[in-house]
C-alpha cells in the first residue's frame, strides 16, 4: 500500500463521503437497522451517529482500511452499543451463517472488487427474515450521463480508491439472490450528476 492509499485516500473519502447530501442519505436508512448489525464498509464511522441505540444490540463493522477506522475517533467512542471492527474486505465476512439481523451497506458497493461475492456473503450471514439496508450511488438513467460515467470511470477508479461510477445496483442485488422490497432512486441535490444518482431501500434473501 502506497503513501496515497494509506494516508491521503482515507481522509479524502472521509471528507467526500461526509458531505451534507450524502449524510442526508445515510439518515434515511441507518436508523432502520436493528438487532445484531453488520456494516459493510464502515470506513471512518460516518453512519455511527444515525443508529438508534435502543434498537441495536451490537454492531460489527467490516472494512479493509484500518487507517479509515482510526478516523472514526469520537464517533465510535460515543455510541451506546458494542462496536467491533474487523479489518477485512467485503468479500471476506468471517461470521457464521444466519448470525446477523441487519446488514447495512452505504456507498461501499462501488468500491468492492467483486460485489456479487460480497452480496452473497451478506445473504449468507443474514438470519431468516433479516434485511439488507442499502444506499449506493451508481448507474444513472440518462444516456448522456451514462456516457460520461463510462468515460470518466477508469480515471475516477484510480484516484478514488477503486470507486466505480456506473454500477447497476438493482441488477447486482438481483444477481446475488436478493429481492428488493423497497427501492427509491433519484439524483441527489448538491452532488455532481456523474456520481449523484442514488439507490436506497431494503432487500431480503430469496
């Protein structure tokens, strides 16, 4: 891991993903989490303030960047439930089958090299009746925006830690064995259209 990836990128992502429009999106899905929660791509803990402490028994945060987790600081110190950090990528979930009530993934499927493998792992650890909560940016509905997403994506991926602008989030969920119960989607005000088309909602394993 180079200097940029280890020291600069975590702070860049913490700043970019902590923008007001993205935090407003987090606020729509994170409070729905309950029970034992697995958060994929917990990063610097930007979701932590939005969990409802009386609904969460335990939070397990999975992320390959220990440097990002170090930035969580006071966010992690001031929650009223147990938090465990595991420094592994999304494709490697070291939990038993049927062991969590909620899986939460926000603005992380864009960076996971093999999102299908990661989503299948999330399905594996969800208890029967458990829910996957998601909020992700991805493929826009407008051909002109998609054209620029495709053009910019190779360079964007290099400078933004593997982030992809053009992943089809509903298709990834369906291909990995999830049924989407609730889906909302729209351009998010205050963000560039190339990275501003969001999908959010809830899904369950088929």
